[in-house]
């Protein structure tokens, strides 16, 4: 397995541990707040929460004890071409699987006991990415919080294999679209992109007769037997709506559940779709190459059972993507321009500032305009020409709001870019946890590297959520403004019609 | 110490030297927000309201962890939607924050003031803390009070305050590096962390020493050992 994927895999598992711990703290705090302290006697804490803390601490301890074996994730003495040996991979996989199984069990328990609600920012994201007006026969999309790996859905991925979700099973309310979300991801805006799957499935179902006709008439060549039309079409629809964020999320998810079949059959299709829609960035190429090398390595070593068979032919995927492009016009799609805007937000996120809006003009352009203004003089104070000039300058500081999808994509790009730095800091702490006596949130302080990792994660989540919300208020306040200020179609070119500098 | 005018503020917004650049984002409609020496700021969506029935009092000399919990218990969090108002009733006090992320360079200080439009309706936007230190970065906190006799509906995004900037000379003690800064980097409404002030730590220590001394004085002295 390639080092890039190994790092992503370890990052994902650490991230889930931190997210569970944050939820547990939130739950514990809400229980404490309900206790009345008039007598000065405070709650002793919930035994249920304490039990979960203890179990979580043992998962953390297991990870920490294993982490010294992962040192080569950050060193160069690897076997071939940046990859690990088969034995190393198997060891890591068994360690991750063990941690993952424990976490799944804990999250299932937790989802039954705690009453956690989806955040209000989620509806802003859904409105942007999955407009209901575009979806026939559905009056609403209902987000259902479930334990990790619990699902209302079963989706045959390829051949006879049953993998993750898309087809609702006997759902009684036909006009409501249920969208399951893991309770661990409720505060993680980057994971919300997974909600597009049932939406895309519903869109495909509405169009499926037309598509099957197109296949019969030869306008869309038939897919290979091992790749179902619905699975492939849904993935292409999701990518058209969400862009690279969907690719990042799907690869991370497949990796976490070691779904080698998904990586083998679907990742090449998704990557071709990324190229088709002209999204370009080094993080995409690096991830794709790492998947390719890993698959090659695995097929040689036969460590994992990959369902043999051809992957989809490029011309078949192109025909499918052409249909998807016609189905979802640019107005609703996440275009290449959106992606370029998202990439520019990465710097702001790293500096921990809001990324809800970007100025129409760059600071350099404003600086030049100010220099001209100073040279020519502002005109006589209070004269009409003086006030026109200053208003032209002020207009240059106007900012345009970013679409929530752009903000969330910036989160993914930053994660992929900063992943190694965060991991190195979390796993290379010299401090170790003791083997017993772990109880309650105090256990956090025993592994400072992990506490820093969790803190960074929480700060990033908060910035993304706050930016999504602020961008929505910005849009409300722009009601009635010139179209170029509100346009969702991204452009960094100064808008035409802006007042000229005199 | 002079106050910056609109052109000087614009120059600072586009300053090539990042250390000297002011950041205010999002700037939604600058032509409405800029004044001759100020920039209007907008109201955010997070509010905290005092919820008195949950606590008897806040004793700053108590255990710090318990005090933190008491403060959280005393403040009810309210989040409003983008087109939904927060109603501030007569005589009520609430904490809120700016919609904008504000970053002040190291050589400027800033002052947050109310707008006369709202002042005429009886809305005060801060109690005593209108001063912003050089180096501050984050969302600014409002201490809202309604001193009128009618409830005031406050919508997120309304221009509720104004910020003006003063040249101070470059500080060696920016807000983010102050040893005892308690609200650094906050981007949401933050409740008071008064109990973290080091004075209380000293008072607690002094009280403990007094108690120990008093116990020692009142406890019976051991009988002298009999002489064999």
C-alpha cells in the first residue's frame, strides 16, 4: 500500500477517535448543565459517558502502542517506490480494523442514548448542493443520524457484492428522501458530501428509463458486467454536483473500510470524471497515483480479494458523463471555476480566518487605485467629484460570498495538503499514556499529540461551519445587488459594470 | 494618537506588508458601511443570555473548574437563522458577536462604538469593553442591553456597531501573545472567563492560608510528654 494512502488511513482513524471524544464531551457537558447546583452539589458525571470514555481511552491506548511501528510513514527507508511491505500493511490493517470495530460499536451505543441534532449549517449546505426544486417527486430531504456503519440502505456495487448504500429498503414515505449520516460526522461539514448519494440515486431513478433507452439505442455504450449502470451514474451525478470533494470523501471512506473493490472499480471512473469536468490540482493526482500503485501492488501480492474483471472503458464513461452533464446544467453543477475559487481559500483556512467571501478586487489592485487617487488628489472636499471618487474606491473592497460547496472543498484540499504535518505532530509525541487509571476527559491530557490533533480538527470544523453560515447571511444581504456581486458562477475577473475610477 | 480616516483605512485594507494590514471580512456593502473615520460592523447569529434560575450566585473564589461550569450553566446559548430575529426585551442583557472576522495590526488599536440609529432606540452594544488591543484577530463580542421600554428584534447581518482605528506605534505585547489573554482567536460569542484572572488565584491562596492558620490556632495543642 502506498504511503500517501497509509497516512490518509491513519489520519481517518485518528479523526474518528477525536470526533467521538468531542461528541462525548458535548453530551457529558449537556448532562452536567441539566443538574441544578443550588445546593452547591454538582453532578458526579454520567456513568454511561464515563463507561464510553474508558472504552475510548483503551482504543487510543491501542493506537498509541502501535504508533511506533508506523514510524516509517514519515521516513524514507521504504521498500519500493514509497510503499510498505506486505507484512507491514497487514499489521497496520489489522490494527486499524480493530480500532475501527471498537469505534463502530461505541458509536452505535452512543447513537441510541444521546439526542444529537444535525447542525443548522447543514441545511444551508443542502440547499446549495442539492436543491429540492431539481429533484422530482420529493418534498424534502431528511437527514437521519445513525451509528457508524449502520445503514438503511443496501447497494449492490458490482456483480453480487453488497457494499455501501443507495437503494432504500421499503421506505414508507415516498415523498421524503432519507439521507443517513454517521453520528460521528454530524459536526464535520466535510463529511456532509456523503449525503449526496441518496440524492443522486433519486435523480437517477427519475431518469433511469431514459438512460436505459439510450443504452438500448446505442447512444450510451453498455457498461462492463462488473459495473452497474445505477452505481456508475450516481457516482457521476454526485461528482457533477460536488466536484472533487466527493472524490476525496469516497476514496477516504473506501480506504477506511478497506473496500479494495471500490478503489479498483470506481476510483478510475471518478478520476476520469474529474478530468472530464476539468478539475485540476496536485492533491487529486497524488491521491489517484497512490490508489493506482496500491491496486497494482495488491493485485501482485494478492493480499486482498479484488473482484477480477475489466474496469469501465474510457469511452463508456465519457458517454455517461455526457448524459450527466446534460441532466445537470452548469447552474446547479460544481464547475471548474468553483474549484479554482476553493483552491484559493486554502491559504485563509491555514491562517485560521473566515473563508466566507473574497474581494472582487485584489489588495494590489486597490493599492494601485489608491496611489492614483492620492496622485490626482481627491478634489475639493465635499464636491460631487470627490465623493464619486471615494465611492469608486470603496466599491473596490466589496466581497462576493462563496458557495458552501467551495468552502467545504477548501476544507478537503487543506486536509489532504496538511495531513502529513498534523499526523507527524500527533504520532511523534514523546509522551505515552499509562496503562490504567484512564477515566473521563482528563485522559486527553495524557496524550498531548492527540489533544493537539483534536484541537486543530475542532478549530478547522468551526471555521468551515462559521464560514458556511456567514456566506448565507452575506447572500441574504446582497438581495437586490448587481448580479455580479451575487453570481454563484465564480470569476476572479473584476466585474463589468463596477464604477470606474476617475 | 490620531484616528484613521476612510482613505487611511482603505490603505490599511490593501497594505502590501501583511503585518500592517487590517482585515475585515466579509465586507458586504462597503459604500453603506464606511463613514469618514469608521467602518460599520454587523451582528452575527450566536447569542448568550443570562439564565438566572440555574444558579444562586457566581463566586469567583471557588474552584475554577466548577466556576466555568456555573458560568456555562448561567448562560443560555441562542442561535438564530439568517432571516430570524433575536428579540432583546427591555432591561435584558445578552452577549453577541460580529458577523465579521476582524484582524487588527500591531501598530493600531481600535474602538468599538454603537450607531446612533440604534442608540436612539435604546440599544447599547457594549457595557464597558469597547477597546480592541493591537494584534486582536477574531470576532468581536457585543454586550447588548435594551434600555428602552419596547422589545427590539435584532436580525443577523444588521449594522449594529462601528469600529474606528487609532495609530499606536508597533506594540511588543500583541493581544495574541499577552500572557493572560482569555479570548484570543475566538470567532464566536464568548462568555466571561473572569474567574481565570490571576487575582482570584492569589485570593484563593490567601484564603486557604488563612483557613489553615485558623485551624492550627483552634486545634488543641498536644499534651507535653510526661517526664519519666
